[in-house]
C-alpha cells in the first residue's frame, strides 16, 4: 500500500463512519496495511506501518489521537513478533489481535458511557465543548434513562463543530443551547458540571483537547464546578507537556499549515489542560483522579519511577 | 460614686476604697466573690494590713488562687510583716458594725484559730474585739485585695517589685503547698479560662455581680435596662440601642438639675455613671457607642441660655431624630435596596435573629415576591427560633436548620443575607458568632452574601481576629444539652480543671467572603467602610 | 436466586445497623468479618465462583437497604479479593490485569472463571481472613501509635464530635506531650461533650466550643484531626455534617486537616455531587427543633442531615494503620484493597 492509498483509506473511514474516532480509524488503516503488506519480515512490516503512520499524521486530522492510537498498536505488533517465529503466523496473530483490539476499543466507549451517565442527575445543566462522540453517547444514554437535563454546547470556533453536536443532541430530543465560545464565563454560573472529551491524555494526568477546553477548565475551577473528562484509554500518550508552548507543534497545527505559514500567527487547534483543573477522568479502565502526581508504584521493572499519576500507572503497565 | 469613673485606673483613693469595700461586704448577702479592678496592691497599705490580719494561712482564700497568686500573696505577707502593727487597730475599729453571719462548723474553727494567731502576732488588745463576722468581712476584703493584686499583675505583666522577692516567695509558697490541704473546687474559677481570651474574662459580667451593687443614684430605667442586658432579655444591636435611647429619654424627662448647675453638664455626669453601670452589665455594642456619641455631641451644641424645660425638649428631639433617621429610616432604605435584589424563586439563607432582616423579608413578602427562607441557627442562644417564629407569623415559607446543615442546603440557596453587629474600618464584619462560617460556606458554593447594616453600626476599630475584642457568654449554656433529660457529660466541668467550655459571642468575617454591604447610603463593597465613616464625620461636624 | 434462608445472617446485620444496635463502624466491621468467616467455613459452596456470588448477593442486599453504609460492603469486597487471590494461588492461574496489553492478549482459555473446585480453598481463605481480623483489631492501636509523629508540644488541635479512633490517638499523644484540644460539640448529637469529658479526664487541656465558633477559633488552631464515616474513591470524605465547614475554615487559615481512617472505611465509590440522593440522609428533626415547639412545626421544613461531603482538596492527610497518605493516593490504596471488578456491585 502506498502513501496515497493509505491516506485515501484513512480519510474514507472518517468521512463515512460518523461514529468512528480518528484514533480507531488510524488503527483500522494500520490493519489494512498489514493485510495488504507484501513484506516478508517483521522489521519490514514495521517500517511499512511507520510510513503509514507518517502519512496519516500529515492529513488534516488531529494528530494527538492518531499518535497515541498508533503507538499503542505498534506495541502489539512487536509483542506479537515475540510470540511466534514464523512470519505468516505472526501476521495472522497480528490481525487477530488487531480485530480483538478494535473490538475492545468499541467496548471501551460503552464502558465510559455507563460510568459517566450515572453522574448526570435529574435537573442538571451540563456544559460541553465542541463535539465529542463519547460525550454525545453519554448524554444520549442518560436521556434514554429518562433523566431530564439541559445541555449547553459551545460553538467551538474555528470549525464550529459545536453546531453539529447541538444538532445531534436536539435530534435526540435533548434540550440544547448553542453558546458562543466567549460566553463560557457567563454560562458557568448556572451549569452544574462540565463534560468534555479529549484528543489525548498526557502523563501528567492533563488532557489535550480542542482549543477552548483550557479556558473552560480554568473558569470551572474558579466557579467550583466539576470538570469531567471522558476518554478512552487508547488516547493515553507518553507526553509530558509543561505548558501550552511545550505542546508539540504537530498537535497544535494542521500539517498543511505547519508547512506553509508563520506559526505565530496561526490559531492552534488544541490546548493543554493541566490536571489541577480536572475533577475526574472517566475511562474504560474505571474512574481516575488526575490530581497531583504523588503515588508510588510497586512495579518491579519500573521501580525507579517513584512519582506517578494514575495515567502513568496505566501507561507503564502497558510496557 | 464618681470614683468608679475609671474602671481600669490603677490607683484610687484609699479611703473611699475602704468605704466601698465595707459597703460591699455589708450588702452582699450571698457568697459572691467581689470583683474590683480599681486598686493596685502596691500602693494600698490598708490592704496589706488586711492581709496581715490573716497572715497565717487562710485556707478558703488561699485555695482559690492559682499558684502565681499564692506566690504573690506570700510576698505581700512578707512585706506586711515588716511593717508596724498600728494600722490593725484602725481597721478593726471600722468593722464593728458588721452583721453576724452563720458560719459552718469548720469555718468557725478555722477562724478561731486564725484569730488566735492574729492575737499572738499583733499582741494588741484591739484584736480581741474582732468578731467572727468581722473576720469574714476581712477575709472578703482580703480576697478582693488578692484579686486586685492579680489583676494588677495581669495588667503590668511583671510588677517590677516582685522580682527581688520572687525566690523567697517561691520557697514560701512551696512550704505552704505542703501544709495546705487542697480543695480543687475553689481553684477552678481561675483555671477555667481559655488562655487565648484571658483578657476577655475580666470584662465578663456575672449574674449577681457585686460590683454592680456599688452603684447608687442610678435611674431606675437604667437599672432595669442593666438587668435586661445582663440577662440577655434584650438582644441584638438595634434592640439594645433603642432600649438605651428610650432609657435616656426617660432620664432626661425625670432629671432635676441641682441649684447652680447647668442641665447639660449635670446630665452628662449622671449619664456617665449610668453608662458605667451599663458597661458593667454588658460591654456596649458599637451601635450604642455611636448613638451615645451622637447624643453627647449634639447636647453640647445646645444653647446654655435656654430654660431647663426647653433644653429637655431639645435633648429629647436629638434622640428622636437619631432613632428616626439613623435607625428606622435607614432600615427602610436598606429594605428597599435589598428588595430590588430579591426575585421570585429565590431561596434566601439567613442566620440567627435580626430585626433588620426580618423587616426586609417581611417587606419583600408584602411586595408579593415568592421566595423561601432558610433560617440557620446555632446553640447556645438559638435566636433563630425567634426569627423563624416571626417570619412564619408573617406568612413566609421557612426552613429551619442548624449551622452544621449549612453545607447541605447551600447548593439550593440563591442568596445569603446576614445582619451585622458592627462594620470595622478594615472591612471586616463583626457579627454574632457563626456568621463568618455561613459566609465561608456560601463563598465555597459561589453564593452571593449580602450583609445588611445601617451606617450607625460602622466602627472606627480595626480587627482581624475574633479574640482581641469580643465578649464571653455564660459557659454553662454550653454544658447543657437541649432536648434530653440526661445531664450532659460536660455538666460537671467545674470539677475538672482541664475542661473548659468557651462561649464566644461574636466573630469577624473577612471582607473576601462578603459580596456587598447594603447600607442606607448605597450597596457597597466591604472595603468602603472608611469612606462612609469619613463622609459621616464630615456630616456631623 | 439464592434462597432467603441463606441470607438470614446478613439480614440480621442490616437490622442491627438499622436499629442502632451496631453504631460504631469498628463493631460493624467485626460483625461482618465474623459473618463472612461463618459463611466461608460452613456455607454451602463448592467453588470460588459460588462463594463469590454468595458474598456479592450480600453486598447487594446491604447496598439496597443501607445505601450509606460503607463498612460492611467494604469488608465483603475485600473478602472477595481474598477469595480471588487464594483461588489464583491454589489454581496457579494468573489474573489478567487491567493493562490494555493484557486485555488484548488475553485468550479465552486462560481467563479466570473461578469455577474449579479446589480442596484447600476453604481453609486457606479462612486462614487469610483470620489474619485480616487480627489486622482489624489492631488497626486503631496502630493508628494511635503514630500519634507522636503528628502532634508536637503545645499544639492546639481541633476535633469535631466524637470518634473513638481520634480519642485514642490524642490520648496516646498526651502520654508524652502536652497540648491543647478544642472540641467542637457537634450539634445536634452533642457527642463532642462526651469526647471532651473523656479527654479532660486523661489530663488533656480541653476547650469545648459550639459549632458556630469554628471559624473564629480556627485562626489559632495548628491541626485539625477528625474521624470520618467513609473515604470516597476520589479522596473526598463522607463525614459527619458540619465537617465541611470545619474543613473550609481550615483551608482558609491553611491549617492541615488530618483524617484518621481505618482501611475498611476506604470505599471505591465516586460521588457525582453531594446532593445525590444516595449520598446523604436526613434524620428526625427532633434533634434540631423539639416536637414541643408547637403548631409552628406544621408550617416549616426542618432538615437534619447526617453527613457532609468534603472534597479531596480540603483534606491534607489520611492516617490509616499503614501510615499517612495524601488524598491523591487513595485510588492506589483502593486497588490494593479491592479487585477492580468488585468496585461497582
């Protein structure tokens, strides 16, 4: 599979299937690459895959999700290679596991929805930012449980993805109001809590998400409203940003922009929300507290790392 | 009784002092321990001699004292023994008219023994004339002297003269400790004081306080008022001020100027005695101080050439205008301003009882606003119950909680209204204890907190904690548990000197918990208090 | 469906808690432990799976009847973990962890289903539980033993109401150091009175204040030491009502808040908001306003909530028998105490 094909396949998934997140699409594309790969060795295959990843990263979809999803998937490839000696067997195992992996990822969202929908109470007002599939499903689920609640959605410039979110919620019959991004402070007083998705969860326990999330989180903290993040665990990535400037540029800007223009003058796509502003993380691994990194982890291999967040715990266990 | 003018003055006329004391011992029928702050021990020879009379150990008194006092007492005794014995006679002569009192068998024996010793020591015939009652009277005096000594010691943390004799005093006290059998029950009164607020106990009024008995020539209206303050039947800054003003009016009405004296001058003197008396019943509220200051200021501006009845009418006018403008009209104005902020569907949390808040809420209810009130309350005074009753009578929907339920209801609250005792210049709100806590919880839930306060309650004082200036209520109120028949485990607190209930009456709320103060002038941030004070000062001068 | 006969034991426990025959969480813990020991040694079960189901039905029953009760379910939850561990070591099968990789690589053949009947299982679980019981019994002793690490001379310590653990802790410290204790009386139960009387008897300088004086006194307090009803999974507390205000005041004056808690009080439950129905419970208003108040009672509402939710940011330290931990560590303690699958039953 050459680059163009990979790109086409990847974009097609995202375009056609509304419910698929970018990360899952990336993993599916990698599966496709394995299926069609004519390589004879594991190493060759790995190179193929890495090329594919690079192609995907250069599309205009959020890199954070692609990165963490692919990173995780690649790890299985190497692990599969350890399990067997014959390459054809190895490829089969990889594909089997790939399917299983995708199945698990699909289940993950259901699990999060189940956990998070309990936090929506009758009569509550929810604020959400941009469009997030897992938040949408959670709200749907709560609505199906006959809970009465109201949702405020930010319009989320520049792509105005909030509009679509609002439409989708209204289609479900959930009372929904579209608000300006700049009205977050105004609306904060009356909402009960905030629910957002995430493009990536980083090692500090913070999140990388559509620009504006940070503003919302800071505002929520000031107003003492809980800030909930709903995210699948495959979005956990090995990255420890120290601040907005420290966030990799590929996260912040589309590839086309990155190449052509002066980045100082371009609006970033995402921002980083430090863990101090997040109340709880709902993941398929359960509910996690992001808070300050203080826990000690008794893993023999990782003994040397003494201070870790729950997120790091999860990441480290995967190695 | 003008010598009582200065409560804290350390040197008083010894002669009058003595007379005063005699009166006390004569008047007080029960075993009240007289408290007096007037005299410092060092200068008062009479006292020293008094002690000399009982220079052998007097158990009953000695045990009352803490170690420190004991040491001090010993030291005094030492000093006395160096002095001549002549004065003893003068003392004993003054005491011959004392009433005979019944003494317990034990006390009798003790006194007899003391008497013997005194006789031996003094070697004077005068002493043989001493009756038991006199002895008791003397003991009282001695107690008082010791108390004074203690107070003086507290005031001037280290009396300079104690240092040289300290070592010997220590030794003596050690010896005494061994010989004197201890009776804990007498000692606790002094030990049961929370270190942090030691200074407040001195001002703490006690029921049947003998220091109140020294006042005569007090107008009956003030006597009644004093007892109402003391027994807390009149509570709340507004009510206390209004009652004071009413008593003052009565006094003006009744006052007869002695010949060759000017009414206002005379009134001032009489008023001074009366207010001193009231101060001893309960320390003044800021509002009362302000009201009195206003009255005094205006009374000096009255034309001295007028006849008395005209002056009286003018004085009455001053009071009426003050009550009307600064209290009633101010209340109306505040009520109007707060009512603009109350809207349908509001849930308003209030704390304790406040006449102003009641007025505001009843006015809003009359306006047809549909709102709910949550009355928070706390022991030991449970003033909220009265507030609840008044609001329910007015037809307002009410919920009643204890302070500990504040966090539980705060989420549903939309506004918090609080009354105030005083607003301090640094923007802190002084109010009934617990107010700060309500404001704190409200802040944690991002609820607006409005403090309603007339400007006449603004004070020039600054304060950042609740200890420097405060009042201590009756600790016994805490040791009772309401609603149950069984006595609280605390009821015997006096027997254990490690256990102390503390009943503070006020606390101060930092300005960052308060969204705004509603005054008759405007809705202000807390920090604008000095501005208002300045405006008021310009207005009055 | 398990027949009703088998659940008699737990029903009796529930009724005893409901009727206040068992009040202290320590007593509840011991009773639950004994109940489980009985169930394991004499109950009708053949495999670990069956036993786990027996325990799970009991947890569910407690949750239905006493939604606020945490101790009994926690003990049972821990027992579930014990059963799992013993089964694993007996059957030599490893539990797949929670890591993504293991989730994916798991094949159906090596999935644990706890269905094999193993001979030694019964005795090994009972042995394990007996150890646990010893741990329970010595727990408050172990907490008290740390007293000197936390209290220095001449401190002013504030505590609220009555807690046996706190009482023991303070008395232990008082053996070696002199300090002052301020006890908040804790209306409407006023159990602070008992606490104060008891502390004073042990020669600790004790001051009793009304609930309203907390903020005023807090400015002079060095430490707040309290007990709690439950420690929630996010590190927050379900504690006696009034403690939220105490913790807020402590935060305002930057006074550390230490919470003494036994391990069985750590619960893997999250709370959406403190106003959640299952979180709090209001009891008879008689404690707040006596029935004798008269006809006014018909026209008013009275709340007498039992608990307060204290968010984790207001807690400085948890002291359990294992030592001190910060609230952000609670999730880890929980994963050591219970199996992930048993969190939400």
